[in-house]
C-alpha cells in the first residue's frame, strides 16, 4: 500500500493523492507537485509533463531514482527538461494546495499545485491478516524469507511485495516459480536447486526516455569491495537509433565489470527501447558471464541493441 508520511496538512487533504488515485483523474492538472523522486514519482512526472502539466518534483535525496546508477540518474533528470526538480529538500507541511519545503541548507520554498502526488514509496502489508498471530518472522517490515522463499514456519512460503525483496511484478513471478519448485521438492524431503537472486532481476522505468538496469550500480559494486571498471557508450553510435529518434535524443548504456575477472556486475541503460533490451544483460549477469561474452555474441543489424556490444568492445582488454 502507498506510504503517506505524517506531513502536517497531508491527511484528509483532497488535493493530496496517491498513485492509485492519480490513475483515476478525469482531467490533466495544470500544476502538479510530486513529493518523491523515485520510480513512481518520475514516471508520473514524465507522463503528466508530456500531457501539458507544469510538474515540480521534490526529493529528499541529492539525486532522483535511488535504484539507478548515479551517473545515469543525472542523465535522466537532465533529459526530463519539462520537469522542475528540487533535490535535497524536505517537505515540512502542506497548506491546502501549497507545498512548503526546506532545503538542506535551511532555505525555505513553496510550490503551488492543483494536485499533489504523494510518491514516497509503498510498503508491505504485514498487519491485519494474522502474520504475527501465527509467529511469522517480520523483518524490516516484511515477511522474512530465504533464497527458496521459505519463511521461518514449516510449510509456509511467501512471495511478492510482502517479502520486501522487490516490488516488481516480474520479481514476484520468479519468486513464485522458486517457491513452487521448493514446495514440490519438499514433498520428496528435498530442497529445490532454484533460488531467487535479487541482483539478477532487471528493472525498467517507463519515462520518456526510458531507463532500465540490472545488477549492481557502480556505487554499489564499489561499496561491496569489487575492483570495478566501467564503460559507457552513447546510443548515438547506432544508426537506427539516430534514424528513429534524431541526433538530440538522449541514450546511453553503461556496463560495470570486475577488473580482474572481467565478470559483468551491472548494466544500466537510458534511452528508447531500454526496457526491451535489458533482458539480455540480466541473462549475462545471471550466468556470471565475462565482458568477452558480449563481444563474441552476434547481435542483429541494424538494431539499437548493438550498442551493448559496442560498449563491451570499448573496454580495455
């Protein structure tokens, strides 16, 4: 369910909507203020700005979309030229249709809006259905599960948003497959070989332009102790991309890999078709392939997906 933070003036305010209510709007608001610059906030910002709304996004962090690689997130923000982003700011109160905020340096500001979208995230529903009554372990406000989706109670598996592992539909599909395989194996007194590995689940952000990624960001890989190298190639090397989108359209692919083993750790894409191409990168990460595998793979020509191969070839061997 959507998270509604305890901001003074938010509760019971008809101007404040969650993402579900936004989809039921009958008219496009002239002015839209979005609190939260994550995936949901940016997707709605892109959508309504393209429909003619004057959109302002207020985000507490110093960059939008925390799941994205920081460099790619900055590129996406710069590409959304019709959206005003206020970063590093905390909303202090809402007065009717007026959103008041305070910046990291103490500076104060306000945004007037016809509609205010609360897009600070969603939470797992772990209360009201008996989880605590039967002794299910709740950890970090979610039902704790292992890699086989088993809970702490024999005979009970959990999948989807409630596990806190991912809020993506396709992640829930994979968790279900893993759980069913383990349930069937348990009937034979065994454990399934299948496991849910969050790092292999791709995500996509359906803005204009699109963004997608899988695996670690450059920042995450470095924080985990990997000695990383990075290559980034613009979509502009693809003749098809230029022909269909023009020279000024943003687009880039970034590959993060381990220096010694050349193992691919993460792939992040920004631009048209990103959501359609990321699956191949997910396969490479799931199979723990080295960068050389992308170099020797044959991509159809002319396709924008060839940019992935070009990026792999741009790395120093």
